[in-house]
C-alpha cells in the first residue's frame, strides 16, 4: 500500500509499505480521510520523535477486515477512530486526568513502524485497547465529519473544565478550526463569546459559529502593550481605529461594527478566556481582563521550553503576579487531548450538525500531497482552515 513515511525532520516520503497484518482482536480499516493536526505538524517540523513513523491520527474509513474476536464490528462499517483510549481504572483515570494515563499515552493505531496514528496511509491496524474508541459514522454523515470527532472532543473537554454560567462572557483568542469549535461549543453552553483573530475572514466565520462580538487583533509587534482604558462614556459602542485594540478595561474596546456592548461587560471583566493561539502576549493580556475568580484556559501552549533556554524551571515567558492567582483567585488552567467519556456527546454534536464541522474544512489533499497539506496547515492563509488528507474516496 502507499503511505507517507516520516524519515526525519521535515522529511516526508511517499513509500510503498506492507498492508498491516491484524490479530484476532483487531481491525483493518481502509482510510478515507485523515485530518492534519498541529501536534503532528510540530513533531514533523521539529523532528521531536525518532523516525520512521507514519503520522495522522484524525482518521475515518471503512472496516475491511475484522479479527474473529473483534466483537461488534463488521466489514463495511464506516468508522471514526481514536488513537488514544484510557484504561478508566488507574489513579489518573479515577481523577479524570485521562491524558496522563499510561494506557492512554500508548498509540493504538498504526500503518507500520512505531505506532503514530498511521492515517497518512491507505490502511491502518486498530489494536484491541483502542477498539472502545471506534465510532460508527451514520449514513447521512461523511468520512470528513467522522475525522473531526477527535479534535472536537479535545475542545469539549476544555469547555467542560470551565465553570460557566449562562450569559458568561468568554474570550476565545484565535479563530482557527479549534477556536471556531470553541466559539460554537461555548455558545451552545450559553456563553457570550468574544472572538478575536488576526484575520478578518476568520472573524466572519466566528459570527457564523455563534460569536456575539468579534475583534480583529493586531500583531504583537504592531500592538505593543495594552492601552489604558479610555474615558468611561467613550468606551462603549465606539469601534477603535487601527493600532492597539484591547485595553485592560477590556472588553469595552471590543466593539465591532459600532455595536454597543453591555456596559456591565466592561465593568465585570471576562468570566473566562480560552487561549487557542500559542502567544504569551495574549495570555498576559487576557489574564489582566479576567474578573476576580475568572478562568484562563491554555489550549495552544504545547511546545515546551528547551531546558537550555530555561535553566530555572520557574522562569516564565512574562512576569506573572502570583497575587492574581492567590488574591484575585484567577485560575490558570490547561487542557490537552481528548476525554473518552465525552465521546457519545461529541458524536451527537457533530453528526447532528449542531456543531457543523463541514464549514471548518477548507482543503483536502490527496495522499501523495501530504507534505503540501502540512505546509498549508502550518502557515494558514485567509481562506484556509481545517485541512484533510484523502487516502481514498469519500
Ligand atoms: Zn489531533
Ligand atoms: Zn488509566
């Protein structure tokens, strides 16, 4: 079969490899589509894991072979796969910290070599311990929708970590595919979303996905530091011109198209902020805008600082006044990867199209152009969002 093999840093090659053999409790799935995920892009671009591997873990396809003891599956089933499934039994799992579970950390889907997802290949082998993560795709839904279950799950997991009440004001910084999922799921949870991005095209989509307010952010170099609050009566309902657009009183400055914000919004501050861009500057600013007791969710800060650059482990990339955590009771939270127990709900949200992921998919590339797909995903353009690789026909 054809597969895109990672041979080293930024080195992906289309190769011919054997179709995986399966055991009695395993499945063989013919891949239809596989989403391009930032975590794989990082591994490929920084060469953080040893080659060879076949990446791709947001996979959907058709079961073409089922082991005699793989119960509940049959040849021809259209399925979405999860490459990580927790044991639900260990100390971490009992604390609901599934991403820290040793079983969860094992990758249960492979197209060959060290298991790494295998979705950038024509066939994948699904191992017994991830069979509980196999979800059947309804007839009316596409493989592409199935491939989006995994990223949607990671977003719903993070939304559930927030203590939100209906009507809460939540900033979502970054309106890429993940940020847009946040915007929609937060709106469904009753929050009023303030969506920011550097690209106007993405803010238009954010409206469609339920943002109550949108704001064009400026590049940190151009924006400089947060500006002081304008006089209170001019703070509302006035769109600010180019330049720094966010102020510590905050959200009053977020007034797209001249709409008037609820004055309470500015007085109260943000109830929560979701940081879906890997920018420390955005974290620093958002933390300032949180109300006391508000929550800040880190979702895109996945790159560790190399120890050589950070000799003292406590050194932060920006000064953090710990009293904002202690006295102001602002929570700094993170969320990583998926929550297996949310899987049914995620499938319902996606397959019912309450969260219509079809609007998030901008490009799909054939398998032989996987490197181009990854390059585009790594350098988004105004018209690019979620990018898929097609190993077969949908
Ligand atoms: Zn992913
Ligand atoms: Zn566990």
